[in-house]
C-alpha cells in the first residue's frame, strides 16, 4: 500500500516568560515544546533578533507557558497571531518581529529600512565603492 505524506503533528502555542516578572516576552509555535525552548536557549545571543538578545542577557533558560495546545498544524500561524495580538493588546511588550507568518507593523518600518540599507551597501560593494563612513581621506 503506497504511503502518503505523514500527517503533521498538532502544534503548541507557547510564551517564553520573564524569569523575574513572569510576563510573556515571546510567543512561538512548535510541535516539540521542550526541544524548541532548548533550541532558543542554545542560540541565545548569536543573532541580532530581539528574542536572541534578550535570552543572551539571562543566566538561565527562561520559564515558558503553554498558551494553547493541540492546535491543528495548518492553523498554527493564525493561532500564534491570535496570541501575539491578544497579549500586545493587553499591554505586553513582546519581542516578536512577526505576528504569525507576517511581520508586525511596528517592526516593518525598521525591517524595510534595514533591507534598503543592506541592498544599498551591496550595490556599492558590487561597484567597488565604499559607503561614506568607510571612506578615508
């Protein structure tokens, strides 16, 4: 009997929480919660993402809370967006750059500006030029 695609596992929506205040700092989704939290911890401080920088400032892995369990895999982005928006509406200062699979409005301007700067610097390099701050008299 031919095998079809494996059925995706249900997803857990979780929040990494501040160890001092217990407030949510980051919302994510995963099919393997303990592995994902461990992955966040192992990559702390290794990239400029706000959650990575925050984790890099901690001495121990942060606590986490399950916000919603057994979410159908195909609804994972919608569920993550729901929790991200709800917590932000309640005044939580989340470190998420995205809401579900979409970049959040507050980070869109920063992201677009950074992308434009990156592309401009790349163009300059391709033409053998240097950005103004790198030019030496």
